C-alpha cells in the first residue's frame, strides 16, 4: 500500500509541470501576429518606460487575459474622443479583425512563436503634418488674432477630462466642430488631426464646454 502511494505521488510530481503550461490550440503566435498589432497600436503608451511595458513577449504574456478583456470591450487602446464629432483622421482603435486575432491568440494559449518572425525595429513614424506645423496655445475660450490653416488640435489639460466639446465659432456665425473629448487622459499626449485643414479666419473663437488648455496645430 505504501509503495502504491509513493508511486502515485511520483506520478503527480512528474505531471505537475505539464499542468503549469497552457495547452496550445492556435496557429497564431506573438512573433508573427500579435507583435505587429502591438507595434502599431499599443507601443506609444506601453513603451519600455511605462508602468506596464508591452514591448516583448515576456512582458505581454502575464497580461494576456487582461489584454483580451480590454480589447474585447474596446477599452484599449484608448481614443479619448467621441466618434463622429469633428472631421478627424481615423483613430488608433483596433479593427474588428485585430480584436479577433488578439482574443483567439489568448484563448489558444498565447504561444510565443519563432523569433525570426518578429518585425524589424523601425523608427517611429512622424505624422506628415506634424513637422511642418506650428502650435498656437491658449485656454478656451480663445480668440484668434490672425487667420490660420488649422491641421489639428492637441488638448493639454492638467487632469483627466470626463467630457469637453470643443468648437470653433467663426466670425460669420458658422460653428465648426473640432473634437469632443471623452474620458481623455493627458498622459496620452495625443493630437487630434483633421482629415482636411480648416481655414479659421481672424476673430474665430475656439470654445470648450469646460475650461480647457489646448494647442492648435497650423501650417
């Protein structure tokens, strides 16, 4: 009897490491599939200096389940603005295909994959309008003392903005919606770029539904 018990304990000891690992049921891998999604949508906030860096597999793997829940609920990556208000360039949200890939990868055991499939390191892309623009800083309401060709708006609040609707009131009475901030965190350091430059004449008043500091990017 004692010998049988020892044999059972020995079998359990051998089996223990097997149960400690997830069963892999997907062909998706971090190196080939997930790393590219993260590089395009997550690395801006989750770089090596952030409180939760997600720059390699070893950093990502412990957060896999949480990441799945965040992307399925579209909580991450954050955008910080109401969609459809203002003529803005596409946001940085994941596509439905990206979301399904991340979720399937996690459910399938979150395998690492072959390191040869990792994307090559690249220099962060600079927005084509950013280099040629100049910033006009102010606190809403703010009146332009000269005509400008606005290319985007960059909120610079002191804290999280629950909701702030920013518009440009032109001298002729026209109201141009710029951006509606929603649960916006200043640590994102985000500029909301317009699809097309806006010609704002002298005397235009930029207003916000709540007091707000901002910078208008213009050519």
